[in-house]
C-alpha cells in the first residue's frame, strides 16, 4: 500500500453546540439550535462522542441520537440521562453527523447537547493479505491523549463501526503528548485513531506505511 499521512486538527469542544439549554416538557425531539447546527442538522469536523447535559436528575428517561458514524454509516444510540444535577451523559458511539435527538419523556430541568473531547478517525484499510504488518507513526502537538486500534473484521461489510471488534495496538494505548512509532499486527484489516482527551490547539499527524511483499 502507498504510505499515508492523515492530519487531525480538532476544533474546540462545544458543550451546547447541537442543542442549547431548553425545557423538555414531554417526549419528543429536542430543538437542534446550537452553533454547530447547519440546515437543521449537525455535521462535525470528526466523529465525536456527544454529551447530553441535564440540569437536574434525568436518570429515568433516555435520549435517542440518530446520525452517522466516522465512515458515514447509520448510527443510532440510546443514552440514559444523567443523575447529576447538573450532570452529563455521554454516548459510547462516535457521531460524525446528527439528524435528531429525541427524549423519551419530560426532563426534570433544562437539557443541552454538545460535543466532548473524545474523537474517532475514520477507519483506514490496510492490506491484510500481504502478510506484513504496517508501521504506524503518530506525531502529537499540544496536550492530547490518544489510542490506536486495529480490527481483523471485514469492517466494510459491517453495519457501522460500533459492530466491529477493535483491539488496542500494543504501545499505542493511552499515549499522552508523545510522538510514537509502533507496528500493527499482520493480518489486520484496518486501523483507527481515537483521541481520548485534548485541549484546544492540539494536533495529530498519523503516518501509515506497509511494505510490499
């Protein structure tokens, strides 16, 4: 495969970027009126986990988020509201776009929805049939914690990234602010980079190279 370089320059987190604080008086869709909304929907810089911020205890209701994942495949997740007052309930999936956020019942107080500091890159395919592992280099700038994962699934046929089984690559787990060079496992079909946390201004460059057999 040809060597690849990918730049990841995330914008600042926006806790109410999808939905500004609003009363939820009954089951139904929240108004997507945040600063990150365009044309009634959210389209992010990268696929991100999202946070539902409740001003009061919303642990008895759920919020259904409908959108797409890092590779543009349909993704829906049901999030139980936070018991905190205030408190934030985060998704486990990474949303690149969001079309709707719907509450199952009235909320105890105002609710807002926005981005958090956890990001997933798209999935980068590698040549699993070559019999040779690929080398992965990550150049980190600023304050950032990241993990690189690999999969052996046929991810292109899976419904979305949530249904793929991922494994952390040894030596590329929870790396903080450090340039790192490691090797994926021979036979892996794809890799992705996760940002676990970052501060504004952080950047990552990923270099992927696989020898031709």
